[in-house]
C-alpha cells in the first residue's frame, strides 16, 4: 500500500475510533459491572406462584399496569415446580403443559408465595370464567366451556368425578407442592378474601415495597353461597374436605381462620403428590425438609 493511501486509511480509522458512537460502546464494554447500581432496584428475592382463580391477576396488576402490588417480585404465573423425575400429565395435569413446569432448584434462593381461596367461592368464580359470562374474557374454546353452559350443578358434578384435568376431585391448590415429591414450596400464603391486607403484611414482613392495586378481572358480584343447594354444598364439602380443613375454610367462612404464616406452616407440615392424590404428613427426616429448615409439625 502506498504511503499516501496508508495515511488516508489511518485518518479514516482514527476518526471512526474517536467517534461518539464507538466511544460510547467502548465505555459500556469496559465499564465496571457493579458501577451505577447503588440507586437501581435490587433484584427480586420473592416470587409468586399463581394458582388460577385465586386473585393472582390482582397481585400482578396484569390488566392495566406493568407494576405488581409488591415490588420487586418475580411472577412465575401458573407454574408447577417439579423435581428431576417429573413426568408430563402424571405430575403436571392438563391444561397446563411442559411450559408450565419449572425445576424446583430455580427457586432455591427465593421466597415463594401464593394465594389460596375458599373452595366454595373458587368454583363459582371458575364457573363464570369457564362459561365466559364476562364478555371481555369469553373463550368458547375453553375446555369446560360447554360443560359450564349446562349449569353450575352439572359442572360441579363433572369436576368432582374427574381426576386427570385440573380442576378435578384432586387437590385444587396442588401447585403449593413440588411434584412428584409432594414437598411444600411456599414460605407465605395469602387468602383471596383478605388479599389486600395479607399482601401489605407480606410486604412489611419481607421488606418489600407495597402499592395499592386496582380490582382485576371481576366477575358477577353474587354471593357464592347462592349457587349451592344443600346437596351440592355437601358434595363439595366431602370431595375437597382436605383443602377446606387444611386452609381453615367453611361454607359460611370465606376468610381463612389462619394467618398467612400459619397457613404456610400448615402446608409445610404435609406433602401432596398429585399423581397419587395423596396428602401425607411431612417426614421430619426428609432431605427437603432439612434443606429448607422448615417446620414439620402436623396440622390440627
């Protein structure tokens, strides 16, 4: 290359190197990764498992905001935490799929919370959801759409008689437990009927930011008890007796009689295995119990 040509090339490259875009990229590449983080929001240390129809959309404020009620928080949505030996459909029921399965190791250093709802109230909400009674959320392709359109009684008798599709006669809140080990994964449990109060208490307990949320995905405001005949209420009481007793609910008791911490302690005291539909006393000697350092006292 001639001397004149080399001089021109050097001048061109020097101009490129000293240009503002290139200098900005260089500064970014060589910047200290820890610099400038003093005022940044700390990473989420708490994550949320959203059992459908338990007020999860209120927690996330997904309808009208990109800011959750508690901050910072990671939303795991309708996830099932699974152990290494999990199997599709046996441990993660339809309509949830492989995309809803997350290794339990992913939350090893996280605080996990969820919500529970009175079963009697839950099924009324599910009925309106499946049937699409709120036009904005109507989905004629919902797997229970045609069943729900045959009436609440028909839906409840169908659900209470099936075991492979969620919800079923099995444990509705099964996502509170990893599968298939059945070990509890939650550190805090809110009650849907007292959700705003419980979320405030949770934020204070774990040092999180709290902001008031707006109602989300509201269905018909009827009293859930008006949907039940005596026979239907008796069917639900017998079919989901384990959940009703574990969470401290009753037909006329929409609120849990336990605090969020008490609810979490009660759930940690048992194991639930979806594939076998078994609710068992937690073994104080299990590796999972020792690793989490959790209580192993059985519920009343």
